[in-house]
């Protein structure tokens, strides 16, 4: 996909991976509508892009509220015209014991991580199909392929996003509209808790920087890739879980016990 001049709607653009995506896309000449909840963060990244000669408009919108997503897509069209690229990057995480999670937090997570991407895709897709060109990018997670203990709600949302991406990609085959599913592993962003980072360190797991993840996703978009998983040994875990799930369950047993201890210690 040609990124220069690409009319792009990017959610979760104010921080983390989204902010890095916005910066690199802006540097490559994409025309951006940046969406997020924090108006100050959005304005900062939009000003940075525009000051460097790029094109970005900030639109404050809470994707956790399951309404007005169609209006968001309409506003993006009014600003850019037909959307060439939709990046459903916004997401919230949930690391904890599922029995202790609050129902409203579960509902907000599902609205942000799966309802919003489905509705935004539904809103922009007709324009892409009429043009015979476009790409939907859904930023998921390794946990959308491997169900990790203490991430039940989050894993459920990312499994759903991966399934949506796969089904829609097959449905759109030959239409000129592609679908990319990107699956980062643990990334150093604000949505992750100190307890999660402590667990990652305890298990010797890698923690990626958001700029590196964003660059990998953009290269996948530029090369029209259907999927991208970041990185080893998590890629191996995905493959093993598909064919030998009991082996993965055994491997995760120690991690589950460690996570439980960390969570209970952090709650006191």
C-alpha cells in the first residue's frame, strides 16, 4: 500500500504504539485523522506532525462508549474524503483475576477492543469497496492466539478481533480491500500495569518499545501483509497452542501461579 497521501483514520493515537504509528505515518506523507480520549495528547502529536510538514487532525472520541462511532467515521470522511486506511489500534488491557473484575470494566473493554473496531470498519468499508481500494488494520495481541491466565477478558476480545480479521479478509478477497491483523507481544505502554511488567521480568519475557512495534506494523501495511506476529519465542507459542494446547497449558502453569502472587501482593 502506498503510504504517501494515504487517507488514514487511526484510533488510540495519543500514546504508546498509536502515537508512534502516527509519527511514522506522518513522516511518510500520510494524511491523518487521529482519534483518542486525551485531547492534550492528541493535540501534541498532531502539532508535532504538522510542524514537520505533515498533515494531521486530532479528534477526541471515547471508543469505550458504544455509540457515535458512525459519526466519527463521517467526520473523518468530511476531513479526508474516502478513507484509504483504517487502523483500529485503540485498546485497553485487563490483567487480574477474572472473578474480581468489575462488570462495567469488562463492558468498557469489550466496547473498546472489539465493538468499536467492528463498527468503524462497517462505517468505512462501503467507501473502500466503491473505490476498489483500501486496507483495514486491526491491532490485536499474541493473547488473541494464546489464552493466558489472568487475561481472560482481554484475551477474549483479541481472539474475537483475530477471528473478525480472518473472516473479513476471506470475505473481501478480490475486492481490492485488504485486512491486516497485527499481534504485538508485551509492549512498554501506559495500558500495562507494574505487576504485568514484574511478571514479564520474572519470566524472562521480552518487553518491546512501542516505536519498534509501530515500525513493524507500518512495514506490514506497506507490503500488504495479512498478518504480523511480533516476535520469537511468542510466535512459537502461537504455533504450539494451535497443535499442542495441553503442552502450552503446562508451560503456563508456573506463570499463572506467579501472576496470582503478584496480583494479590499489589492489591494490599
